[in-house]
């Protein structure tokens, strides 16, 4: 699918989700989210930062009055008032699953000017930033909100601040949110990868966008810069794309084209508006499943015969792979057993950065193996289920031999073959006969009877079989 079309479809899904969330907003019950409030601005006597942690609760509610159950005397309660920044698309179903942390937001004495916000005078903690992360990497987002003064709250919706003597309560207004629905992206080599990065602001504003990449080796590089005042983007590397016409719709998503191992790493989407700076870190990981092959397609052996069996897992990435051999009996009533004495080659590093590994052993056939199934099982992080390659074993009995002596020369013949011919001759009411012909200048022929029936060249002897009356 074209990366631009994929981006449009994703944005449509987000818009539809927003519409449903807005409808839910007017009818939903209040939601209480447990968080941790962390303040790292406190100084110790030695001058180091002293991290202060405290319980915190975020209450999402459209109600003007809340019952006491939403307030806790053991922590800070933040009541998020209704805002054009709609957080419900993330919070309506995942409240109990999220990891949440709230921090005071400060900009080194730089005053944050925001339309419609009356900053509370002489209040150090007027702005906050909260970070939310789904434990299964479904999404993560950063939310900025500000403390609402009583005057601002009354002007906004006529609410009166509720008084709960034993609870620390702060009414806050969400103003800016930055999110991603692709915190962890896995892609195959040579494919395009979409790194989702969306933002929502409570008013129309120009934003600045920066994308960076931190590679596995620690090298950091700037990928692009977008200036909202100029509506222009500057690319610092090739092979990426951000669609400028999607920025006013709240999309800063990036398309990484034709992914190779050099493009693997941590991508940071940074969006700033006024004096608020948010970022989302997205892990782009290359995952290539192994190609598994056996060196034999079928196995027909004679008892006692040896055969080298090789299972090769090739073109996989990243490095870790597990290969094992299993044996399953002919009746298949018992669990397969893991074969021992299996050897492994060293990892082969291919030109495209992928790896290959072989596992092999020497198989000695016996009658107990007839009908058994040998399976090579390969496990890799790219696979939901292991890859299995199997071969069925057929083992024939090892023939025994009868020996005949002719003029001092030894002639051996399979007793199995003798038995077969004997049955054929008996079926015809005849006797098996073996003729040895020794070629001489006089072309004299001497004949001997036996149970052998194949014609062979043994030096100057020709063995000929027949059934006679």
C-alpha cells in the first residue's frame, strides 16, 4: 500500500475515533486514573536534586460537581476539565492499564503565554505535563495542562470550586497533547515504515516539528525540521517523507522508505508550540524471519547406512535463533524426543546484514527408525510459531550373503535375493538354477546349480539365473 494512502486511512480512523469519543464525552461517567506525581526540582543541602514522589489521581469528568469518592487525602487530585484536546480516544477503555506520571512543567523562568489562560499569580506550579504509556505498546501520549484559577473556571462553565478539607485538589485544563499509536514498529527489509506522531492543541497555532534518529551505536542525527510559520520542511537526510499538507490536521507522522539496518533505532518526534515542548520516542526495529531448508527431501537407507542431515536457517535478523532436531516414532503416540549430539556451524553474516546458521548430525539407520519422522524446528523472534521441516525415514533390511567357491574364486550372493527367486520358482513348480560361465579360448562352459538368480560379472565369471523343471 502507498505510504501516503496508509497515512490518510490512519488519520480517518483517528478522526472517526475522535467523533465517537466526543459523543461519549457528554454521557460518560467520571473516570479516575492512578498516577505518580514526581518533582525533581527540590534541592538538597549538597546541591543535588532530591526526587519527590507522591500519589496522584487524574479525574476525567464533564460533571460540574463530583462526589467525595473521586478525591483522596493521600495524594494530589487533578480534575481535568473539558477541552478541545480530547484525551478520551486513549482513556475511555484503557484507564486501568496505563502507566501514568505527572511532573511540574517549567521553562527556566520563561513565561508561557497561552490564549484564554489566566495564570495564577505567585503560583510556581501552574503548568504540568503528564506522560501515559500502554503496557502492551498500543499507544503512548504526553498531555500538557495548566492550573485553572477560580475566576477562569467560573468564566469558562460557571463551575464553583469544590472544597474538600483533607484533599489536595487542582482543577486543570488540557491544552496540548502529543501522541503516537506506533511506539514500537517492526518492519522487514526493503519495506516502508510509518511512524505515527499526532498532536492536538486547544486553539489554532503554528507548530515546529523536528525528527531525530538515535542509532544502535549511539550516533544521533537530525532527519528533518519543519517551521510552522513558513509552512516548510527541510530534509537533512534522504529516504524519509513527512507530508506538509497533513500538519494543519494534526499529523507530524514520518514515513521511512526502503528500510535497511542503517535506519533501525530510536526515532524522536518533537513538536513545540509557544513554550511547550513535547516529544514521542518510537522504536523502529528490523525483523526478518528465517528461511529454513533441509539437505534431503526423502530418506531411504539400508540398515547400518549413515547419512548427514543438515538444517539451515538463513536470512534472519536479529541474531538470536534456536534450532533443534526432533524424532517422532512411527506410531506417533509418544511425544517427540529432542535429539542429542547435534552440532552447529558458526553464524554466517550475510552481505545484507542478516544471518545464517546450520545444525547437523550423522544419522545411522536402524530398523527401529523405519517409519520415524525427523523434524528440524526453528524458533525466532519474528515468528509467532516455530518453523518445522520434516523428513520421513524408510529403512530396508541389510542383506546377508551366501558364498560359493568356483575354482578358488569366492562368489557372494544375497540370501534375500535367493529367497525371492526361490519363491518365484516354486510358484512355477520349477527349481532355481544358477549357471556360472567361465570364458576360455575353447569357450567351454561349466554349469552349477544354486539358488542365486541375478546375472553378474565377476572377473571372468558370468553368473546367470534361471528356473528349471
